[in-house]
C-alpha cells in the first residue's frame, strides 16, 4: 500500500512540475492548459511522460572533477521537460557526470546527471536528467 501511495505522490509531483515548467517556458502565467488537450498524438517512440518544450535560453553547468577542481561551462538549451533537458555545448561532457545548473533567464536552478552526449556539427548535444524538480529563483 505504501508503494502505491508513494507512486501516486511521485506522479502528482511530476504532473505539477510539468505544468510549472510549461508555464515558465511559455512566458504566460495565465496559460494553464494540459498537453493532452492539444490533440496532437505523441511522437512515435517517445517514452517521455511530458512533451519537450523548445527553448533557446542560456544555461551554466558546473561540476567538480575527481580531485576537487571546479569547472563551469556555458551552454544553450535546445528543449526541456520537467524531467530533463537537451543542451547544446561547445565541449563534450561524459555521461554519468553530476552537474549543477543555473538558467538565469528561466529563473531556474537545480542538479542533473549527463545521460548522453553526441556531436552535432561544430557542437555537442547533451542530454540532462534532472535529479529533482528545478528550483525557481528570483
């Protein structure tokens, strides 16, 4: 019973996070419609719970190496969901790397794990999996 309640609570947090992110990315807080009402079928092979929202906002990723040296890198978001983001970077990043992220234009911050990295032309597309819901900053 406890696992069912825990699963329901997780799904509710996920749904609320998705609506919050959609509102932030749209720039219109009066828009509060659900993605399922849009009528568009999900992309074939898409396993995400919510749809990607395209955005081209700057983001800063920071991390520590194994010796404790701190690094940071400016990237540009390509698209986001409440669970993760795809960013474009001039440098590759290793999958499994734990990063802190700041998106000042979106007024969001949080942490993520690099899930994949692939070259796209001159840059790299990096998939980030948010560890927790992003925090709104002011």
